């Protein structure tokens, strides 16, 4: 039997945010074992914790959708780091630096406890960059079941990559965002043309941005919070001239339309006009713990 926990990530309120399964002591599992267990938990992502290759690091981890392994993901990184930090129990203000060995590379995470609040911030292992592919605006609108896409004079979807890749679709307002949902056969046509399996739709708000992320072909009809897509969104903001030199904090919210609101803190670092680093921050709360059988 293996010990596991579930956490809600990018929230301080139980039963909101994005659920995560954490499987401990997973060094003896094969890739097939991990995929079976991820399918059993059937959450957007499951993270498996193993001894690090380098003893100077905290842990090696592997992350799985219900359908496939992915090299990096944000909400498993935040939730796992808080879980492993030892800072969850009440106590004096404290901080801890962790390094997770993910398939995309080393991910440094800074975990802080201030009062009753525990928060983690990671630096993305890959600075996001433009990815090949194309997405026709009219096809994107049809694939999402909305009349039109675009905001602030920007109508073209864009494809950005930073480990995983996503199609970023600007929408004009919150009612349009609330109406959006994948529509076939246009959705599959859009994913094939763009060379992706996920679309991150967003709207500018008074406080930052609200988003929704759809990935039905990866077994995730809709994700309450997508840390990797939030990190890669920095490239979209930078390309559109919406972040300046230095460090720019950006407040993101996701999962509102699902009834699982998530709060994601994005920091975009620009040096000499170039995107140099991306950090993502959030909280997490423990929900359950138990043991699970190792698949035959």
C-alpha cells in the first residue's frame, strides 16, 4: 500500500481551487503503475514523489493527467511543495526553499508561513516562448460556441510553450467567457490546426484576468486552476506589451464558473526588454489522506 493525500490548490478554502492527489514513496512504481493510479484518482493531475537523483534537492516528482504524463505543471508543484515543506501546522513565521526535480527540469519553490497562511511560489523551469501552429479566429469562436473572440483590439489566438503548450484565446467580456465551452467538430479541428490539446481563454478584469482552461482530449473537460498555463501566459502579456521592465505582478482567477474559484499570483520578470523569468504563487489546503493499493 502507498500513502496518498489530496489537497486543494490555489485556494485557502477547502473544496475550492484545483484538487490534487499526492502519492508518496513512489520510487518503486513503473510508468504504467503511475498512469493507472492517476486514472484511478481521476483528478486533473496526480503527482508522484520519489527520492531525488541529487541529494541536495528535495524530491524527484512525476506528474500525470488521467491520460498521459506531462513534464511540468503548476498546481501539483505548489501543492506538493507545501505538503513537503513541513510548514502546514500553525507556528511562528517561517520559510523554506525546496527544489523539485521535474521532467521539464529543476523547479525551485519558496514556501512561506505567515500567521495561519502558507504560500508557495515557484520559478518556471522553462521561460515561455512562441510555439508553431495556427488558429483561425473564426474557427476559435466556433470551437468555443461564442459569437466572437478578441479584446482590446487583439483578436488572434496565440500558441505559447514552456514545457506544455497552450492555445491562448482572448475573449471580449465575462458573459462570453461564461458561455464558452468546447463544441465539436470545430474543437477538434482547432486543436489539430494549433497542434495543442488545451485552450486557455481569458478576459481582462478590473483586478487582473479571469480565465477558463479546456482540455477534454487530455481527460480534463475543464480545469479549475492551471499553474503552467498561468506561467506561460507571461509570454502573451509580454508579446502584447502589457508588462514593462522589471517585475510585474498579475492577479489571475480561474475556476469561478465551475464553482471552484482559484487565486493564482503571477510575476513577470522583464530585463532589457526580454522576458527573463516567470514566477507563480498560491496557497493549498489539505483535504484527505489514506492508502492506495499498488496496481498488479
